């Protein structure tokens, strides 16, 4: 078991849970930004569920590495979608945060694959 993988999986899981929770409780800062880029309020529970599922998958990946790898890939794809959504809406100022989260989500992949 790679300590680096475990640390990254836990950190990314915490980020995903915090983001998902903010969407579930409809944090005004989050919902305002989502509306600005054209994301309907009805999508927030689904997006939150994806983030929380990713967090659970990463934690599960500590014990069963293929699950963690799949969850990390899903998180990367989720945040790529976020970047695309920001850019399509003309919100280039909002794109850096999900871009950093893509990099954070990708970090467990090589470590997870190396410790299969």
C-alpha cells in the first residue's frame, strides 16, 4: 500500500465531500456561480451525488485499488466537464478552480496503478 496514494485519496475525498455538501445544502456562493454558468438547480443533487460517490470510491480504493482508480478517473472526467461548462459560458475566471481539481484528481492515478 502506498502512503502517498492513501494521503491523496483522503485529501481528494475531503474536497469532493465538501463540494458535494455545498451543492446539497444549496450554499449561496455555489448556487449563484452555478446559475451564472447556466447549470439548472435541478442538477445540483445529481452533481453532489457524483462527487460523494467519487469520494467513497477513493476511500474504497485504499482497500481495493481498482475501485480507487475508477473513482479517480471519474473525478477527472467530472472536473473536465466543469472546465468545459465554465468556458462555454464565457466564465474563464471560474475555470482555474476545476482545472486545479483535475490535477488533484489525476494525482492518485499513477500511484494507484503502480501499487495494484
